[in-house]
C-alpha cells in the first residue's frame, strides 16, 4: 500500500505540464555553415578566347551572423571559407626558356588538344548584408543576402593535355591573386540561388599577339546553408 501511494504521488499532473511556457531564444543568430556549387563563366574576355568543356566550382565555409534589429532579421554576416574553381578554355599558358609567361591562342594556331583549363584554389571572406523572414521559433524562411567577397588565390594551375604531352603551369606573375567580387544570394531554407561577379581583372599585363586582356569571372549556382 505504501509503494502504491508513492507511485500515485509521482504521476504528472497534465494541467501543470500544460502550464509550462515554451522557452524561446530571443538572442538567436543565424550562424551558418555554407556549401556552394556553381557553373563558371569567363566574361570581358578577348575576342579570340572561348570557353569549352565543363567549368564548375565548389565552395564552403562558415559565416558569423550579426543581427542589427530587435527582430534579428536584418544584419550582416562575416565569414571565412575555401573555394575551388575550374575554367575550360582555349588560352594556353606556359613559359619560355627565360621563365617568362607565354599566352597563346590555341584556336588560331590550329593546335589539336584533348583539354586545356586553369584552376584556382582560394581562401575567401564573404561580407554580407542580410535580410530574412526568420522568427525566434522558425528555422525555415526566405532570405536575401548581398555583399562582397574578398579572396586570395593561394594556388593556381593551368593544365594543357595533348595525347601524351602534358604542360602544367602554376607560376604566373600576371595573375591577380587578390580577388574582389560582388555576391547575391536568395532563396528559402536550405536551398538558395547564388551569383558572383568579379570586380577586378583576372590577369594584369597579359597579352596574346600584342592584344592585352584581363578577363573577369562569373559564377552562377546553388548555395546550401546549414545551421
């Protein structure tokens, strides 16, 4: 009988359970890991330069959220990440016996080749102005993020393949390693559309047959945000 009385005393009172308030974090932040997939395009290119093959990119990192207002749906984001981009095109990059960079138009010279592309490996720091429809209790919302991306190319690689002949070039003084571009992201919940356009030229003082060029890059794709 004593044991039964204790068991009855420990039963939960439904009315009391219903009265427990839901705890809401009013100081929440949208600190997020991000992962991006893009198709890459070369813009502002010289007339002779064409893209070919598949050009794509990967990026990933973390962004710290800094809300401005009471509802915490407007703020800025500052992050750090890594990115890889590849571009298939007809610009050969090599060097002569003096170690000087050679740029050649593969189409004009009628050279048969299997593939020709250059790739970049970057450290990047996104800085975003952020607007979203998030609330204290909802993690699925519409977002619009716009801002800048600062980057540094820590490794560059150009690879030309022709049958058994492979030419690799990574030391290119004409390469602008510091990158600056605009970014725009919009979407809902995890899946978002993204676009990036570089503001500074990819090359400085590069020339083919006396024609100087710089080129810019455009990346269009998907961005995935994970809390």
